[in-house]
């Protein structure tokens, strides 16, 4: 993975974490709407899907940590290649 891809992946995962956290912030509301254009529409309580969202956030945070460690390593390598 090159540096550009690394930074893009970090940005994408950070955005996914933010979106998932925004969903969890909706806990103050009673229902969460799920629907599609052609299919059935229904409401579920946010507490029903909260454990799934929390697990997804945990997984994304793990991936983000690995990518941030890789970024730090790349920065150190680049700094080592630059003349002082």
C-alpha cells in the first residue's frame, strides 16, 4: 500500500466511525427508520441494533489503529531518508 492509499484508508475508516457514532447518538429517539424504495418499511428501537453498531465501531477502531501505526512508521522512514 502506498502512502496515498494509506491516508485515504485512514480517512474512510474515520468517516465510518463517525457515522456509526452518530447512529448511536440517536439513542435519545425511540425509533430508528429502516426502509427501501421497493420493499417494506419498518421502525426498530435503536437499542436493538446498538450492540451491532458498537461491535462495528470496535472493529473499525482496531483497523484504524493498525493504519495509524503504519502511518507513523512511514513518517519515521521518510524522516530517516531526509538529509539533516
